[in-house]
C-alpha cells in the first residue's frame, strides 16, 4: 500500500537544522530525516530495517509494510482520520530524533 503525506513545518525545520549541522543541502537533509522517521515507524510496527519511499518537495510517498498498513487502517477506523494523515503524524513525532545535542555521553566514555 502506498501512503502519501506532506511533512509539516516542524519536520522541515528539524530537518533543516539537522542538515545545517552536517553541511547538507535542504533536500538531502529532508530526505534523510524522512528516511530515519519512516525507519523508526516501520521498525516499531514490523521490524523492518529498510523502507521504500520518495520525497518530492514536501510530499512523501511510502510503500508501507502489510503490518503498518493494517495498523494505519485500524487507527483510521478508530479516529476518523485517513491513513495519510496518521502516517504524517507518526513521522512528525520523530522530527527531532537523532540530534547530536540529545546524546548523552556516559561518564566513563573516552574523550572525543
């Protein structure tokens, strides 16, 4: 099942900030952050370690696993939202994931 959604301002801002810290252009940073977020969602639901997706502007098309498609269908039935909106919300939850400033080094770690 292909699910299409648009990323929101919060996600774009997080991707831009993340990309700026890595000297990446906006499109590459956005694509990488989308991949990270989709991987997190898919891994939590299906155990997947790879995702198939396209980013065109702010629109994302994702080939959802059967497990994710079933979860989204169930949530759509419960909430009245469509699968696209739901996946967009799930992805948005991971907009700030993988930030280096969130990482806490253990006190016994060797110096960088």
